[in-house]
C-alpha cells in the first residue's frame, strides 16, 4: 500500500492529538483544574484525552482510507472489464473481417474471369466488321460500363481481402501531396470542383509506403469531390504534430452525420446508391498498417474533414 493510501488515518491521528491538546489548554485557560487525591492531574488528563482522541481520529481515518481503497479497486475492476470487453469486440471484429475477406476473395476470383470474357464479347460487338446498329451500340456501351463497374467492385474486394504489405521508405510529405494533387486533377478535372493544395508548414517526413498512402488520399479526394458537388471545393493539406503528421482532405459538401461516423469505415457500409462500402474500409486497413488512425470531423464553415494521422518513425525527422 502506498503512503498516499494511508494519509487519512495519519491525518486523523494528528487531528485527534491536536484536538486533545487544544481542549486541555482551553480548560486550563478557563481555570478548570484536574486533581486526583489532591494532586494535580492536568498532564495525566491531557495524555488520556490525547490518546482517546488520537485513537478515534486514527479509526475514522482508517475507515476513510478503506473507502478510498474500495473505490479505487472498483474503478480498476471497471477499467479492466471495459478493456476486456473492447478486446473481445476487436477479436470478434477481426474474426468477422477474416471470414468476410476469405468470402470476398473467393467471390472475386470466381467473378473476374467471366467478367473478362463478357467484356471481350461486348467490345467485339462494337468493333465487329460492318456497320453497327445504334441500338446495339448503346447496349454494348452500357454492358461495357457495367462490366467496368463490376470489375472495380471486384478489385475493391480483392484489395480488402488481401493483407496489406507495406514497402516502407522515407516519404516527403509535400511531395506526397503534390503527387496526389496531380493524379486527382486527372480524375476530377472534368468537374467544376476546385481542388486546392495548401502549403505545408516546415518539411515533415514520414516513414511508410508512399504508393499506399497516395492511394488513401486519392480515394478521400474522390469521395470529397463527389460530396462537394458542382462548384464545390476540396482542400488537401498536411499538419505536423508531435510525433506524427496529419494528412487532411476537407470538402465543402454536406458533411457526415455524427451517427454515421462510427460506421463509415466498416466494410460494406455505404450511403451512395452505387457504392461498394469498401473504399474507406480499405483506407482504414492501410492506415492502421502504418500504425496510424483515420477519422472524420466537421469542417469549419460546413463540410467534412477527413484526417489521416500517421506517426513519424524513429530516425526520421519530423521537420527538415
């Protein structure tokens, strides 16, 4: 038991002695005398009262210490219970994700080859000899578009099912944002969305897989551009933090409802009619493989703000 756990009993002991001394001195000051068989017994009386009050104070302090110990033990038990429940939930989630991953991988492998055959057939109809009927052209184009969409879904399933393998190296954060901006402009350049990359304070460095981190940021920018809509704005920036760097993608869209923020990173959860619900789940896998976190918040002025926090590894400077 630590000295702090005994503090009330010692304070009670000291308080009892002080009380007894004070009462004895007050009695003497008031002219009250204590005699036994004609002899002055003031000192003896003071010792008696001091012992009694000291014992009483010590017992009261002991009771308070015991109550404090019980509260501390209850808090520890509650904390350990919550940690155990969280561990069980994570284990159950891991088992569920492993099963989903195996199922997704099996489905993807079974679907990919037939999709390739169907795409080849649809492409052959468009490029066949002789003139192509307009109705056939529309049907073939529709088939190609849907096959490409299904191929994208299959690719997402495989990405989700496949374990993340990192090829770590020093990552220049401003260069990572510049690369993301270049690739993102090719995707959102045909829209009216304004994509802005803000200057990075200092020259922060990360130690991670630049290709996978770029993939995460590209997915976030694509989602942000869709959410922002016509004439909307998407902002790409980075903010150095102690021991980490936050990569931020913000948009001027409607934002993410608070009740959905705990679900949007779960596999197969989506609010879009044609979404697969795997983009943010894969992004979270990649970020967690970097021992980082991904979260969504409100953007000042309206909109959503996705924050990817990646720690800076030892040996890599936070700012050059």
